[in-house]
C-alpha cells in the first residue's frame, strides 16, 4: 500500500506544472476572438483593396501566388489573348506536360490578370 500511495503522490507532483500550463493556455484561448478566420479574411481583403488603390502590382501578385501557388498561364493562342481559359489554377496536369513542352509560362509583368475584385 505504501508503494501505491508513493506512486500516486509522485504522479500528482509531476502533474502540477502541466496542469498549471493547461490553465494558462485555456485562459489565452478564452481571450482569442471567436472566429479568427473572419478577422484574417477581412485583413486580406483590406490589404488587397489597398494594393489595388495604390497600384501595387507586386503585392497583388504576391497575394495571388500565396493563395494559388501552382497557378500557371498557358501561352496566348492569339494576339491579345486574355481569355480565362489560359488560367490553370492547379498547375499543368502531369499527362499534359509532355505535349505542352515550351508552351507554358508563369504570370508575367502584365497587370491585366490582376484586375480581380475581392469582396
């Protein structure tokens, strides 16, 4: 019986700092906004709108590339081809890579692709 009580005391003593940290984390969690995703989305929309208002194409391009990292544009099929069909949101399909060698290009300096409204 003495061994059992000694083990229980030992475990209880070891749990004291762990339980204290759990209480601290629960207090921090209670202070967080209820829906942080909504706040993050609002901040992203505000940043996008500020970039559009300031003509900051680099910030717009960075935001698009972060959101859709595999975004790829097919080369234009005709002069001034700004068609949406050129956009490959998930990159080039593996089976199509062989047939499209030399036809794929990344987003370039054109601002025409960044005329997207958010919100």
